[in-house]
C-alpha cells in the first residue's frame, strides 16, 4: 500500500496541534476512511463476478450470502470472542 502524502501531512498537523494542547492525542487512524473504502470495494469486487443482465439483484444476493458466511464463521470462532455471550 502506497501512503498518501497529503493525508499523512494532515496527520502530522493534527498531532502537533493536539500535543500543544494536551499530553494525550487522538489516534489519527480513528478518522481514516479505510472502513468506508472497504465498504465500497467489496460490493465492487462482487459485481465483477455476476451476470450483467441481472446485475443489481445478483450483487445484493451475493453480498447477503457472503455476509451470512462471515457471520457463520464468526459464530464458529473457537477463541470465544462472542460479545453477546453471557
């Protein structure tokens, strides 16, 4: 992954400003857009694997199938990381 220098310069400015005001700073990754880019990227990759004649329906179906598979895998996680388990 190639870092975007403009975005990194914003990190530096943000950290410098916060350091001058407090001894604690907010992690710059908390405001990054990686999650949003991933949210767009996954359906984009899925859309390349479906028939063009029924694109919208098939992308939604495939995304639902992939989400179900991910949730099933998370339920079977042997590490016991279920946040709702009481």
